[in-house]
């Protein structure tokens, strides 16, 4: 592997042309900058050996899992945790540290396997019906206009590890002000000074230059965080472009967030690290931790006389099983699944539940306050050199890329979903480098336009497909401008009193005109990166195909970009806020600052749905933090905090 690193560092060298003031790059053969001809047979043979090696690793991986069990009807546990995603796996593992209690973890999906942990191919997992809930937004005439039936696909993990198995592994926390704002809303104990210890507790930072920063980073947590092992020359150029524009290169999970960086990712040894792998695999020998897979919770059982959650009813192998919780039921089904289950259990907007014939247990604004990070998917640049990631190249066994990953978990296939670097910027105060950003610029060392799989995953309509498919043979890079602090709010509603009927999802993207303006500012900022010397050295050219439906607007005008963003609307999968946390007396709150469902004893919610306001970063690491904090609050409330 050291030889590979020396080779890669050589690839990224940018040299000036001696005879001209116009800079250019050295000529590249491929991502490795060597001549691969004549080695095809060797690569194929090594690919075969690597495949056997990888399968052996996969078998060892499967030996780490907690075995599936079938709870007896009427069985009682101290704690029942619904959903084995990012939060649920974390909470179940932490509560099972208490030897005196029995914990049942219920997951609708099946087990994770090693194939799911190949970083570059992570986005392809969304194609699976087995591990993806495959939600869709309600058809709209204001967003998702480039998708089939004007509906955006909303994936969600249905597998041990939940969406931490499907995501792009990007590890970001958000700024201190994000959490201080939660506290100012009346959520005592959620200021940054309170939650920083949980960010440190959950992580082992594997980035050598950050390990000494003990103020902001942990070195003994279950979840490993590292830089991807490989960067394309384009990613290095992106960072140089940031410096050219006056931004610092920084650790965005440290003191400040505004600036440029390679992505920090939830990876270990070049492979994905999900919550299942980080928290549950190490707990596999605990006899008090019980896990049931392929178990679909129908409703939470609530004693109407005491208004207390007493258990859960679920379906496994076509059998209905009821289990009971002597202490608490903890709901971790995500910002779509958690409100759905609460409403099916009689907790939600009274009028809405009555219309569906659901007996009302508690009238609460469940499903309101829906937030998401939305991005614009229309900014791809082509380059003159073969220095970007093309899936066809990656999976070709005559090339060394698959071989390197299978044999040593190295090379470009270790890049998480193709996402290599990012920038956090404040478009309203572009000269200030403190405070919260309002836009993230997510850089991928590949062309979004031209990817063979993404149009299917995104659900692009035929006209958009035709544009994308023109560029399948080109090399390129992409920036996704992402709206970090949306003012628009959506909602989730039931369509039937039936767990098998997916809820109605109305995200209301760009409902607030300020969101439109901020996104356009983000688009302009992304375009300015393409105009830097660093990116022009690769002959970068923005693909400016007119978007379907936007033909009547002048290209590059405000109205054109508004039309474009409403057409190429992309979720970044950060669904949050639908079981909002708030203080006593807050009419918009579903849970209190201890994450207890208001008016119901023995029931808590812990996942992205409790966020009162979405944080200015990817949400996976903050959800781990929420789970770690919840576990300590439960231990504290039951007198176990110092007994585990």
C-alpha cells in the first residue's frame, strides 16, 4: 500500500508549462498515471485472487453479527428499541452495557453484509428493494420536476445499520451555533458545550494530524472516522481552488466550519463502518442483547388508563407477536418511520387520526416540521484528461482498480460514493470565516451527468435521461450546492391506518423564497470554482444544457436557475424534524428535552426526527450523538449511569 500512496502523490503533481504563461497539467494515461497496456491478463488473475480474498473477509464479517432470534409472544424486556439504524443500534448497544437489564432490538430489515461496505458503490444500494424503504415524495409542480411523475425518490435504510449502510459515509457535525440555537429554543442540555462530549465519545479519529486535538476529537469511540485512502487529482485541485478564492483548508469538525476540506468519512481500512458494524458487532457476545430481524412493527402498545407505553406489536414470518417493556419503549425508526408509527399508535394530529379511524391517545403535532437538505444536481464540468471516476472503468477487471480494492482495500473504490471533498460557505457574508454556513458545496470526482446508474436512482424522467446519457463517455467532476438552513417546512401524513401503506411525504422544497435566493447564491459560488486557475488547468467546461421546462428563461438569469433547481431537485437524505423536540408548553413539540413523548410515559424517540432545527451539516454523525446522549439520559433516569 505505501507504494500506491507514492504513486498517487505523483499523479496529483501540477506543473506549469515552461514555454507559456498559461498553466497546464502533465498528460495523464489514467487515474494511476501509468500505462496499463500489457497488464490486462495479470489484472484479471489478480482480480480473481482478490475476489477470493474478499469473500473470505466477508465470511469473517458475517461471523461478527448478532444472531437473529424470534421473541416469544408475551415476552418481557426492560427496554424495547424499534429500529436498528444509526440511532437504534447505538442505543441498544449502550443500554446492553448494563448487565442487569434485557434489551430487545427490533429491525424490519435483514443483516448487513460486506458487499454493502464497498465505499464507491454505496449509492447503488438504493436500487435494492430488500434494504431500501424506497419512499417517494408526493407529486408536485414546484420541485422534482425532472423526475418521473414529479416525485423525488427518498431512500431509507431497511437493514441492520439502517441508513448508515446506504449513506455516503460523510462525517460532519455542524457548528457550535447549531446546537446553541437548540438550547435557546428551550431545549436544556443540548447546547454545544453539552453535546461535544458525545461527539468525542462516539468516534475514533483515524486522521493522524487531528488525533492530538483532544478538545474536539475522540480516539476511543466505536465509530472510526478517516479521510478516504485515495483522492483524484481533481479533488486536490478543488482544495487549491478554495485557497485561490480565499478560503482556509480546515477540520470542519473542529472550532470553525467555514472552509474547504477532503471529506471525513465513517470508514475503517478502506471500507464502510455502519452503526451495525461499529456498535453491534462488538456487542455480539452480550447475552442480554436480543436482536430480531425482518420484524415489522405495527404499533406501540399503550395502556390507556395510565397513558404508558407497555410494549410493541410486530410481524415476523407472518406471525403477529406482542412483546412488553417493563421500563421503556424507544422509537428509532427515522424521520419517516417514527412519525408513521406514532400516528398508527394514536399519537398525532387528532383531526388527521380521526379521519382515518384511529383512536386518539394524544393530540400532538407529529409529522409537522419536516426538514431536509436539498441540493441542485445540474452542475457537471467535463475535463480533457482521464482523471475522474467512471464506473465503467472502475468495474473493468482488466484495469487495476477492482484488484486493488479486493486485495488491499485501496485505490479509487475507497472513495465514499464518489464524494471526495466539500466546502462550507456563507453566501451572505462571504468574507467572514466564522459562524454558520448556509451552503455546502459537495465535490465529486465524477460527472453526475454521464453516470449510468444515477438516473435510475434519482428517478429521472425520459427528457432528463436523454441529457444525462449524452455524457457517458466523458470525464468530469460535479459540485452539488446544498441548502443547509432551509426555511421551508414540509410534513408527513398517513394515507391509511395500515403499516404497509407508505405515508404521504410533502417536503415543500423552495416554499420559502429565501431558500431560492440562497440556493442561487450557492450555484453562483459553485460556478466560480469552475473558473479558478486550479480547475481550468484540467480544461474544465461547465455543461450548460438547458433544462426541460426552462427554455423560455434566459440562461444564467435568476429565473433560469430557479427553474433549473426546481427541475434537478436532489435530496441529500437528511430527513429531520417530524417529532420535534421542545420545552414544556411548546405547542409545536412532540418530545421534551429528555426525548420523552409528551403526555406518554415510558416512550421516547431518538433519531433525526427530534431535531427542532436542521443542523448545517450532514446528519449522520449528529444522529449518533443524539443516540449517545439519549442512552446516558435513560441510564441516568433509571439509576444505571455509573453501573454499566
